[in-house]
């Protein structure tokens, strides 16, 4: 799944912030809440328009991106 399958940005929605596709929830909300110690479960309860698959895909893709920058030593 591509990042554009789960995220979008439109100047007419939340001033162009990157949001979970089909919602008005900024993706930053996920990272800020996780950084503050909130569980993914609690995030999904607090933002019911975000689907679990969307949040998990974003986390997976970010993890994959980090691995590209820091590949394992051979």
C-alpha cells in the first residue's frame, strides 16, 4: 500500500495539512499522541474516523523509510 492510499492533503481541508484520507485528522496527531505515551488503541478510540489499517500502514511505511536511511550493516 502506498502512502497516498492512506494520507491526503487538500488546501480546503485543515488548511492543507496532511490528514488521514477521508478524515480531517492530521497525521501529526498520531505521532504527537504516541510520543505523549498514548497507545494506538486509545488514539483510535479518540479519533474514530481513522481506521486501524490507515494508522498501521502509516507506522509501517515510516518504519520502512527509516530502514532505508539506516540499513543494517553488512
